[in-house]
C-alpha cells in the first residue's frame, strides 16, 4: 500500500513572529529567526485508502476532532489533486509541556504530502506552502538557523554554520485556559499601544541577530533573544483585554533567572505564547547550567534538547 | 514642652509618577493623579529637645537608622533655621503589606514641621516642599483628587467633588527583595524601549482622567487607571535589567481579576512599585466586590479603605 512517512521537529524562535501583516497571504509583521530542537517532533504517515470520500485523520492514535479534520483537509488541498488519504500523526512532545506542536505537525505533514502527492517542491517553496498550515511550521522545514522575512513569504536558512546550541525547556502547567496564538496576535496587533514600536524594534533586532549568528556570538544572540521574548510578552500584556501568558510559576522562575543572570552569563531565556520558559545554552555548558537550574526547578520539569535537523522522510 | 502632631494618609495614584524629568528639581516626566486612603496613615510628633546637637528621630518607637536620620534631617532644613528637634513617627500601615509609607510619612512630617517652625506655608507651597522628601508624599498634603503636573512643581487638587470611592488592598508578600522605586524609575527612564511612549501616553491619559473625574465617570476613571498601572509595569519590565515587581501570587490574582472583568464592571485594579494589587470600587459596591474577591483571596489578605482627608494637625 502506498505510504509516506515524514518527520519534523519543533523550532524555537529567537526573534519572534507575533502578528500578521497580511492575514490572507500569511505575511508576518516581523522578521523571525529560529532554530529547531531535536527532542520534540512529530511523525506523520500518509497512507492511501480505499474509501476516498474524505481524508481520515488520526492524531496520537485517536480520530481527530472536526476542527482539526477541516484544517488538515484544507491544508492538503495545497498538495492533493482530489485523492483523499489517511493521515496518522504522532506528536513526540511531552504532554502538558504547553509546547505548541503545530510547528512540527504541519512541517511533518508537508514533507510527507510533498512526496506522497508527487509535488516535489524545493524546500524554499515547501516552506512557503507550509506557512498556510501554521506560520511557525514553515521554519521547521529547514535545519540550522532559519529566517522568515517580514512582510513576505521568504523563509530560508541563514547562511552560517550551526552553533552547538541547546535548550532547557522548563515545563510549567497552565492552570488557566490560554487564548489561541492566532487570535491573541490579532488582538495585540489591533489594540496594544506598543505594537508599532514592537514591530519596528523586533525588525531591527532581527538584523542584529542575523549578524550575531554569523559571528557566532552567543551572548549577543542570547541577550537579543531574551529581550525580544520579554518584549513580545509586554506587547501581549499591553493589549485590550490584557493577554497574560505568565503563570505564577513563570514569575517565580523568572525572578530566579534574573537574579542568577546578575552574576552568570552562561544562559539566556525565551518564552513563547505559553507559560513555559526556555533556557538557551551552549551545549558544552549544559551540565553547569542544569545544576544551577536544579536549585529552583525539580528534575522532572527540566527537559534538555540539542538542536535538531530539518523536516525529512523516514526510511522504511 | 513645645510639641506639634501631624497626620497624613497615603495616596494611591490612578495615573502614576514613574520617572523624574529633572532629578534635582524633582519634576516628574508624567502628570500623576491620586486620591488618599483613610486606612493607612502616619502620625508624626515634633517635640522640642534640650540637647540640640542634632535631630533625634524615632520611627515606630525605635531610633531610626543612619540613612533615615540623614534623609529626615536634610528634609527638616526646608523648615528649621537651626533648631534641632525630636521627631517621633508612627506608621499605621499593616506590616508586610508592601505599601510604601513614605508618602504618608513625609506629608505628616511636613504638616507638623510647617507649624512647629512657624513657616505657615499655604498647602500648595507645602506640597512643593514636601516633594523633596518623597515625590508621592506631595499629593498627600491635599484631600480629594490631586494632580501633579508633568515637568513642574504644580501640585494641586482637581476642582471636582470627591466621588464616593474605596479601594481593596490585596496584600501579597514579596519573597524577593525589591529594588527601590527611586532607583527603578531611573533605570526605566534610561533603558526601557517603551519609556518615551509611556510618558507620551501617560500624559494623554492624565488629561482624559481629569475630564473623567469631573464627569464622575467611574468606568472611565477605572479603566484608565488599570491601563496606566499595567503600562507602568510593562515599562519597568522592559528595562535593562528587567524590573519585575510581580510576584507569583500577583499573577495568580491578576488572572482571576481579568477573568472576572470579562463579565463584571464593578471594579478596576491598579498596582504600584510592589507586588500588591489594589482594587478600585464605588463605596456602595464594596460588599458585592468583596464577595467576589473572597473566592480567590483569603479574608486576612483583604483590607478595605474608604477615601481619606488631607494632611492635618491633630488636636491635643
């Protein structure tokens, strides 16, 4: 039976994507820059099916809900000329980690669909298509540092060697249902009094970030990433209504990290549209930093990941 | 024995003072607007003393530390022509409430010193002098709504009747030593990427706030106050280093309040340079709001205060 299996990692943006300049074309207001994490990924299998009335979709061994069926089916129209397939997607992202798995999910689906439906798009074109599934998924098509330019669909790797980076994810439970990123970024864009300034500054930061990546300057990369993430959260919080992704534990850990940073420059932190904190380190420093983090974080809440590779097909 | 007793309340700014336009003249960058709370106050007694080598100062029945002796002695130079007195100051502010008592302390000292040393400054002039002790203390010289205009020493009551307002203070312990306001506002002013925009917007808000006070429009007063306070905290957090006055409990309670506000417009909240949250209500609604707050705050953490009067001398 015809079958293709794709795998893709999540990616963490060092310069964030927060708001669409064009919601239909999915052009972002800011240039985002990311790298992938090998520990968190999705494996998606596309299989031919006999009954071709509609796509059938399983996520984590269970039939997907109607909303996901609709979204995935719509996304598959970018590839399929009418054939309806069976999609089975397994997210290897720890439960309750609050890590958005849509980045790895749509990148894995895209890489599998690209072969299954014989589109054979080049990676740059595939990333452009992937953005219609989930904006951040587009960056997971590539390995290394990936840049998505503001006001465009130019999504390409940065021409620099990958640094030996890693990241601790500190898992913090969300006790409140959080607002979906898609909706939250639109609220920020239309109501935050610092949104315009956020865009201007984030785009300047992305330029400096790209230069820092080319210079392999960990401290500049880290300090821009930390500033950029906090600035994004300020932009969220200054929206109406105020969008607060911080949880009590987020603040507790942030106080510890800020205090540590007064004397230690081994790490920087970033956050996405959720309560978790991600700590960026050079791979060689991971044990030193782990020991520091363990003074205020229990071991089971700490997951380390090395950088990961691009979306790819799995060998049978 | 010659003795004068002064009393002054703390005041809560609805439009905040966060940064000096001129540190020597103590001119603020933003127009602040406050009202006083009757529950939290300082009573200060100035007594003649035989040994006149230096001022002697007791705070809460204990000799003041060297730093406070120096600050208070320096402040008394605005009134005394050389006479050295005994000052005894009692703060009626709950211990660990994290409420800055310097506002009531310097206003009480000023009102007592004004009579003791026979300066007899009019209130407007007395407020100008008081600002050299503590900026926010200047507003505690007056009752009702008080405005301190940006870039100036014009500190005057707003010409409008006092509304029947009250405030719940939700006491949240600070588990970390927080940075002093004086230093924090300077860091914000020199390093926050949104400081300029904060100033511009806060000054626009103060104008709308004054009009809302004259119209007695509780909802506009409240919503501007809440926005202004969160904006100040965003300005703090976007500083380098990031100044975070939020504590874990602050965030927990803020989530509850924001959720409540989706359906209830009986209250708005504000925060100062500390972890506590203050909930602004119309006095008539206090029991309704108290019951809502008690769903996530224990009774002993909730202190209600009605609005209070201006700094004044106590009858013997």
